[in-house]
């Protein structure tokens, strides 16, 4: 039976205790674990403007940096030229032999070879946010396509996809 049901109008204050914890310690003979008291924040009196001292050290000023490179979207001719250059690598260049020899080429390897064989331009210069998006567009009209397994994306000959 709960004490509130047995003595409904009685509280620990009726026994002269300020808190329930004090009541339990004084009248029940038990100890109560209490959290450590929070430290009081030090209060400093306001300083008059005439007594105020300047700060000891000033915050460092940010260094001047070169302005951000203005990005202009590539023209459709620039984009088409880059896609043609990548497509040529797969039609008659070293990429077709590399993919055929390895059966599958990881997308990271394809990216390294494209950077090597198409110097001076990148997929982001052609307006693509991701290499895979650019390569998907570049492989249109070639016997290659992008594939993906549970871990990696890769390039493979499209006819192999149909054979399995």
C-alpha cells in the first residue's frame, strides 16, 4: 500500500524536512546519492567605461586569398568535343583494348586513363558533376556500357551483358 493512500494529506514537510532526501536520511536511516552541486558562475561587477582596459591581443585578421574562379558553364560545342574525345578512346583507342583484356574495367581506372589520354580537360570542365554521368553519355554509340555490382561501378562490353 502506498503511503499517499494510507496518509493522503501528509508530506515530508509535515515532519520538518525541507526535502524528500533529507526526510529519508533523517527518518529512514538511509543515504541518498546526490549529484555534485553545480559551480556558481563568478559574477563580476560591471566596469565603468573609464576603467575598461583594451583587449590584450586582437583576433588575427583573415589573410587575403585569391578570388574564387568564376565558373562559366561550358558551351555545348566544348561539351560535345570532350564527349567525342572520350568516345574515341573507347571506339579506336587504348580503352577498348583495356576493357576487352580485363573483361571489366573499374570506373576509377577508367577515370585515370581518361585523364591521361585527354589532357587539359576534365569531366567537370565539360559541365558534369560526376565522372560516371559523363562516361554514361560518352559511351552512347559504343559497344560499352556502365555496370555496377554490390561494391563497384565498372565499364564492360555491352554484348557481354546480353550473353549472360
